[in-house]
C-alpha cells in the first residue's frame, strides 16, 4: 500500500498542480485538494501500521513517536519555506508538486528498503524458532 501510494504521488503531484495553475478555478482547486487529501490519508493510514510493525515491542511507543514526530517536524516544517523558495527561484507556481514528488521518491525508497529488511528479519526470526 505504501509503495503504491508513493508511486501515485510521484506520478500525479506535479501534473495535478500544473493543471490547477494553468486555469485556476474553484472546481479544479477542489479536485486537486481531494486528490492530494486521498493520497495523504492513504499513505498515513498505511504508514502508522507499517511503523508500528517494524518497531520492536519493548520500544514501540517511544520509537514510533520519535520517528513519526521527527519526520513530520522536519519535512512538514521546512516544506512551506522550500516551496516558497522554489516558486521564487523558478517562477513556476506548480513547482511544489516536484517537491512532493521528491518526498514520494524518498518514501518509496524507504518503503522498499524497510520492507526488504523486515522480510529478512522475520525470516531469520522464524527460522530459529525450535
């Protein structure tokens, strides 16, 4: 689920914002907003389960809260400044879509790496059970 939502965000973020910027209207704004909200909700719903499952049980609460809060603070905290700078530097008002695509690439890479390490970890754990 995480990988597919990352791929959807990667492929659709910039085109959706470009479509909105070319002829802004309330209907287009609502369509893009609903699409991005769907992606956000789908990703976060799967992310919470995924992060909870990869954390060891004895540190699950502290580990999950630290990882989730840090990622939200760093990426969410700097996104408005980065988006504003990108618009200023390029003059393209749809450029935040590329920033979202970059975030989707980072999420896709992390999902693939963590999924493969989780599979390897579980296979080792279950092979050593007497």
